[in-house]
DNA sequence: TGAGCCTAAATTGTATACAATCGCGTGAAG
DNA sequence: CTTCACGCGATTGTATACAATTTAGGCTCA
């Protein structure tokens, strides 16, 4: 949601800093001082300050009493909770969408995305196909949110999804073999279809439950992937592995 | 949550600006320029800038493409949705609290608050009693959140509750006669007790449903109060009436 | 030897000067 | 009369100097 940062240096500082944090260039818990950042980026303190403040609100940094910021650490539980919360909020979106009775035209957009996803998950896995799934999946979640007709809900969700590991596409790129991934995507797509059906029929409760469960799938996959990565890379409990997939995942 | 703004001018600018916005000193939708604020507050641009940025993240201001901010307008539906979302998130907190099986000691804190609320709602309405209810009510909601043991959930809720009309105590001070208010408070307190029971018994689904319904009560009361105020003051759809009760409502 | 304070360096907060940008009004040309 | 373009004013973005605050270190005194 990046809330319109509207100047060159400021946006540059923000993006570069986010990138650096996600790339793990700061140790979690490390104090990050303005001066150090200014030196590294070659930008003056003013836009850096703004960027730091924004990153604090986004949840990447934590303000310290007495000035300065530290890199926020996320426990494994935090990551799982963030996805759970996304599920809760998207569930609410699905319920509202069902209850507020969208017109057939509005629904058709979602149905169209769903059909396209159907074709994609039947194809053989390849980076291109995966990317296409990711794009469509992001689109699906956006359209679902739009159907709820609730700017407030969109606002809350955007706060959660500012954390890259909580995004609907967070799990897509990590830690699975092609055949496993294919199965997961097919299952997820089945859930998409069910959600669309529930909304179409005005079945709010069902839509909510299904959408929550959909997020739980992501949660479970992420947990699995995380276990494997932990074993492989010996980066226990670090949230950075999830973040690695974050930057290029473009759920606008 | 105000995220530790740690200097005099900055905190001053932030509080004063929030106050001014809530008091309606800016017309909703009005462009609010740095320079104007600087003049009014007699503080330099730097801390004002920071404060404006924070207020944007809190949802009071909306950034414009091409620079500057406008006062964010909230429709009546936005206000209702915000409370609905609070209900959804607090419901999740209650469910997690039940599922994560708090110890008896942890539960006792909540039970104690609940007992105190029981005594308060039996007393005759007076500003003091109302204030005491408001304090205890805030405490109850805080303790409920704590039982969920989820910093992420706390984070999401704090984002929602940054909007004063979405706070658990938003409805307490507005628009009802004493006898009506007394009934409302008794009913709300009954819900509190039920929620505690559900959590104690580990009944997550019930705890969630009850907590949502509890928020719905606030929602309904707010809608009623808003109708009356609309009739009285002819301030249709303005969120400011709810905000009037905001500043002095001291949720922790 | 340990505790407490005092000083100095580092770091953040504030103010302000300067640069870039945006928007609007005016004027000239078609 | 309309339209496009130019320029001027207003407003925001950036840089930096200066002030205040915090922190760390060492020194002294008990």
C-alpha cells in the first residue's frame, strides 16, 4: 500500500531500506541509526527520517524510547499469526461480499479470474506458469476484497499484507518440488472455486469459513517450507527466508 | 498506540493536530498544508511533517498525489465497517485465547475485571460510574487481547482502534438517556461474562461468535446515537460526532 | 573494589535556507 | 473565441547547520 510517497529521494530511501532489511543486511534487533543509513545510501537525513518512520508503521522497524529504531524481529509464531489474521480478514471480506449481494457483472470479473486460474493449474509447472499463477492469485484476492465494498477492510488488510510473509503469494515461490507444488496449487484453486460459489449463492458463513481455510493452506505450506529451509540453511526461526520470496512477489 | 514519538515538538504537533482534526477545525476533505499548520502551531516544518505522516498512517489524513494531505472523510458505512472489523479481530482474539488455553492465573485477571464490571453496572448511572465502566471495559478488552498471546493481532487491532469511533468505548458517552444506558451496559456486561465463560471452557467458536456480537452491540448503539444526533444537530454523516467522545475516552 | 557522578562524544530532534515541483492565471496566436 | 504555452506564485521536497538529549567511559571518592 505504500501510501503515496511522492518524491524521488524519499521513495528511493524507502525501497532501498526495505530491500536491505528483507535481504537481512541488518541483524534482527540491530539498532539502525540514521547516520549509518545516510552514509550507505548517500541521501540526506530528512528523507531517510521519513522512510524510517514509514517503515516503523509498516512493521519492519520498532521505535525505541529515547530515539532510534531497531529492526523488528518476527518469531515463527508471529509469521503464522500474521497469516491467520489475513485469513480472518479475508474471511470477513468474503462474508461481506456474499452478504452485500454483488451484481452479476461484479461477480463475473472474479469468475473470469477463477477460470483463468483453472487453466493455469492444469499446465506443467514452470517459472512462467508459476508467475502467471501468482499474478492471477493476487488478482483474485484483490477482486474478492473489492467485492466486500469496504475501504476500511481494505485498509486493515493492507496493514497486514505490508508484511511480505503474510501476502497471499508468500508461499508460492518457496521450498517445494514441482509435483508437490502442482498439487498444492490445484487444491488452492479448488478452494477459490468454492469461495466464488459461496459468494454467488449469498452463503456468507460458508464463504468466510472457506476463505479462512484457504489462508490456512498457505500457513501450513509456509510452516512446511520453513521446516525444510531450517534444516537446509540452519537459519532457525529467522523470518528472512520468507522475506526472500517477498520483494519479487508483486501483489500490487 | 502512538508508537513512541519521542520528542517534545513532534508529540506536541501530533496531539494538537489530532485534537484539531477531531474537533472539526478542518473541513473534511479540506487540503491541509504544512505552512498553514506551521503558522497555527508555531512549530517548524520538520516535526509538523513527521506528525502529518503519522496521522496519515493512523488514517486521519490522506496523502495526495503531487504532495500535500487532505482530511480523510469517513462515511457512515466506514464507521460501521470499522466497528465490524474490530469485532472480527477481537473475535479472533477470543478464539485464540480459548484455543491457546490460558492458565488459571491469566484467566483470573479477566475474571476479576468482569466481577468489578458486574458491580459497576448495578450502580446508578452517573458520570463517575460511567467513567469507571469505561475504564474497566477498556481493561477487559485489553486483557482479552493479551490472552490471545498474539503480538500480531494486537498490532492489527491497534491500527483499527486508532480511529476513535472504532474503540470499544466509543459508544459509551454518546446519545443515550441514563436508563437506556444502564440497560445497554447491563446487556454488554452479560456478554462479557459469557465471553469469559467460553474462553474458560476452551470453546473457541462460541467465544468468537459472542465477541463479534458484542461489537455488534456497540455498532447498533452507535448507529442509533448517530441517527439521533443527525436529527438534532443536522450533521449528517459526519464522523465528527463520534470523534467528539474520542479524546477523553481513555482506553488504557 | 565498587558505586556514582561528571564530562565528552555520538546521535537524534529542530529549524531554516534552498531547490524542485505543481498549479493556475494570463497572454498571445490560430 | 478557444486553446496552448509560458511564467510566476505557492507549496512541497531536500540538505544542512545547530540544539538538545542520550550514552558510554573514566575518574574520583567512599
